[in-house]
């Protein structure tokens, strides 16, 4: 079983997280404490679950985010790229939004305990390069488009943006960006419009 130490921004939030974890036999909740009183239990935990109300509260948990800390799962909203990098360099192994579901939080705890890094799609997008910097690896010009890339190309022909394509396909915007970049490479196109035009000429898109 995984021993989890819960540190939350308020007793109510902490109690809710604690109750959720106690319903699952995979976890043992050591206690639900504030950051100021949890130090004594720090070394006994396998995973820290820290919830912060705002990004500026992250600095207040520096006593826990150190080299000898257990893997940490952080629940926080709208962290900027610099804050995400700082958290990951400080021992945080999973970052999820505060409204993450119970199964998502528990999966993140298990992943962190196993040495994995877990990020929500929005945080992943914030960490990865912008569109102009995204270069698909090993794209061979003239290579056939995958079935997913054909779907994305068809939606580009409809004039849909990344956000709309992501919603329709139920994937992250970063994944859409990667598919678009791969499509451009395979079709030897420099813009979306050029990719659509070449797709039409080659019979890949029907308008």
C-alpha cells in the first residue's frame, strides 16, 4: 500500500481528499495536516499530495519540496511555464488541476510512487515549445499520411482551428499541433492552406 501525506489549502479540501483516498485500499492516509504541522510525518510518507489555492502559495511549501522529499503530486491551477519547471525541479512528479477527478488523482499518486511524471494536457502544452518550434521527428517528405493525419487534414480543410480539432477528436491541442506539423512535413507544405491545397490535388481531401 502507498502511504500518502495530504497537505491542503484548507481543512475542508484536505478532508475531502483524505476521505477519497481512504475509500481505496491501495492507499494509507497518514494524516490531513497544514503545511506548518506536517513536517514530523514527512519522512513516513511514500507520496505527498499537496493542494494549493493559488500559484503564489507554492513557495510556502519549500520545506517539503526538497531533494530528500517523497515524490509529490501537486494539485494547482494555471501554473506558468516557469512555475511548472520550478515545481518539477523541486521534486514534484505529478501536476493536475484542482478539479481533477478522484481516479485521475489516484492514478497520479500511483504513477508518482512508481517514478513516473504525470502532467495534465494544459500543463504539457505550457511546457512544450510553441507552434513555430515544434518539429516532428523523422518525417519523410512524401510519406503517406496516417489515418489520424487524414482526419486532421480534412478538418483543416473545413477551416477548424487546433482547439476545435482537439475537441472533436478528444485529444490535446499539443497532439493536434504535432499532427499538423507532421502533415506539413509529409506534404512539403509551409502553411495549412498549402497543405490543404496539396491534399486536394492528391485526392486526400474532398471539398
